[in-house]
C-alpha cells in the first residue's frame, strides 16, 4: 500500500520536516545529513530549507 505524503510536490524549497517525510527518514537523520553536508540546504533567516533538486538527487543516489 502506498503511503500518502502531505507535502506539496510543486514547491521549490522544503522545510526539514517536509524533506524528511519525502525521503521517509527520521528528522534526526535529516539534520545529520544537513550537518555533514551530504544534503545541501540554505538558510533564510533562522529557517533552513532544502531545494527540491537536492532531495531528488539524494533519493536517486540511494546512499548516505
């Protein structure tokens, strides 16, 4: 059965929580990937955002 993800598919930037749901990983794992640079992100003020292309590239790579 396919799990529904409540994240808009047409956005350019995603929050950490949204990106972790898209990749089906825990939030702490997402922060570890961001911290070590495996998954690039940008900061807008105090908010961290992950570009859609970075999420897709990470998912296609398939490794950490």
